[in-house]
């Protein structure tokens, strides 16, 4: 009989990231980051482990910290054992997180890989000389950094603004993983549930579609009338905000903006409603405001399942998943977006960092989308691997 060998989720992910494996082999040969330090602030979970080891294969010294709340301790330990300098640990505390960002910038990285703008925003407050530029992964980071683009004046390629990231990760990846997260957190069915999705950008489109495929009755609320029209033509109901909230069994926020659901909505939320956020920052559902409202008489929490149940003075109960953090990276056994979605995005990350490291880009490339030739190369490679 053959001897059984165990493998971990990190092994499973690494072997499934087929684009990154090819890039790591190429980087091992070409060493685009030889002599450079890359500082990263991105969720430390198995898929980012594959990305960080790819950068290390290219000769980089990689110094990594996580984003708020999403660091997975086993991944951080694995990376530390494999030569990545890990700063900090999992924390939901914004002050502690900012301390980790500062400690990372103390290392004066030559390139920054940012996810939400924390690194570049803080760099402006405490600049140093050798920063060449870097990448920003998200919509929220681009929105945050756009007002300070002229001050940054460094090449920063925005992965989010590649069409591939938009449809592969934000639409298909986030849609599937928020659907999976709802099932994972609640073990409730989606059939026949009235689900309201706030925000009909790429993430909201995928989320609305996945819940529709899960036989929910899906409505969309977006502040932009043109986007709302698109949702209407896509066959979703588009009630006014108040009507949508009043009838929702499940509310999912994916806008990128704060205060989408607040204590002001407490009088109209339906008994038993489940509140879940998929946007980058945990501010779309105002957890603190909800908990502090005088009409909330008790809060029961299940730390293991990360479900908080708020009971109101009139007996209605509301359930908040994952403390309002991005649900697909919170709660029990969070898996995040699919490996394929992240392999595509992280292949672009690796190739964009290689492009910035080559110093062919100037300040005119501050907060610009992924160069089209990189999009095409990644698309061709992925298609070839799947033919
Ligand atoms: N969970 C994940 O894995 C994951 C992955 C990628 C992106 N994100 C995050 O998801 C969020 C959305 O990303 P996106 O790419 O879909 O953004 P997007 O900018 O394409 O879409 C956001 C939509 O929200 C709408 N909106 C803004 N304010 C609103 C409000 N008050 N009420 C209703 N609608 C409102 C906008 O009009 C827009 O249509 C961002 O925070 C992004 O960083 C999460």
C-alpha cells in the first residue's frame, strides 16, 4: 500500500495558482527584484502567500503585514518560515494596524504593494528617499489615493482598474465568495429570501447574480441612477432605499463607502434580517452606531461563528455577520475569493511590480491601470493553461 502524505491548504493553493507558478519559474531565472525590498500590506492568507513567494523567487526581500482583521496566523507562520519578514499579527484594532504599517515603512521598501491605500497614504506623511513606486490592489485604495496623486508622483499601477480584475475577481470572484460566505456563516438557505445588494459595481453585480442563481429574490440599491437602470435592465428589482430595507431578509453592502446601513435604519429593518458586508472597509454597516443606539436592548455574540444578534426594544432581532468586516475573509474558515480569480489578479500584481522595478515608468504613471500588454499576456497564458 502507498504511504499517505498530508498536505495543507497552503500547498493546495500553491499548486492551484498555475499562473503564479509559471511567473515564479521565470522570475527565478530573470531576478527582476534582485537587491530590492518589497513592502506589502495585503490580507495574509494562502493565496497571497503564493504571490509573496513569487516575489521572493524574483530576488526580493519581502516585508509583509496584513490588512485589518484578515491575517490568518497559519499563513503568517508559514511565510515567516519561508523567508518573508512578517510584521504584526491579526488585529481588528485600527491603532495597532497603523503601528504595523509604520513598522513596515521603517524598513524603507523600494516597492510597495498596497491594498486599500494604507501604505502610500502613510508614506506621504513620513516619506523616505528610495521608493520607486508600486501597486494598489483595490477600488477603495484608488479612491483614497486619487486626491493625493500629484503629491505621490510615483508610478503606481492600479490592479483593480484592469478589465481582468474587474470581471474575474470583483464580479465572478467576489460574487461567488460572498454567496459561499453567507452559507458558511449562517447555514441558512438562500431560496426565496429577499436579498438586497447595496452597490451595483463589479462586486455588486456578481453578488446579485450569485444570489439570483441561489434562487433568492434579489433587489439592488445604488445611488447612481445610470447604474440603477443597468440593474433594472439586468432584471433586478430596484426599489427605493427605504422600501428595500423594510422588506429585506438579507442586506449585503458592497459600495466601498461608509454609513450605508446605520442606526437611522433601525426603525425599518425587518425582524430577523441578516446584515453582511463585502466592501473593503468595515464601515459600510455602522456597527458601533447600531450597538450604541438606545433602542438596542441586548447584544448576543457567538465568537466562534462571528454572528452578533442585536435585540431591539420592540423585540425585533438583527444579525450582523463578521462584525461588518469583509465577510469572505471573516468568520469561520474564511476562504476568500476563488483561487483562479486571485491567481489572475496576483499574476498582474507580480508583472506590474516587475514593470515598476524596471524603472521604465515615470510619475505620469501615478495611479494608472495595468498596462494593456500585461492584461493581454495574462489572458493568453490563462487561456492556454485551460485549453
Ligand atoms: N470582498 C472582496 O474580496 C473584495 C474584492 C474586491 C473589491 N472589494 C471591495 O468592494 C467594494 C466595491 O467594489 P467595486 O469594485 O464593486 O466598486 P465600484 O466603485 O465598481 O462600485 C460601487 C458601487 O456602489 C455604489 N454606491 C456608492 N455609494 C452608495 C450608496 N450610498 N448606496 C448605494 N450604492 C452606492 C456606486 O454608485 C457604485 O455603483 C470596494 O470597497 C472594494 O474595495 C472587495
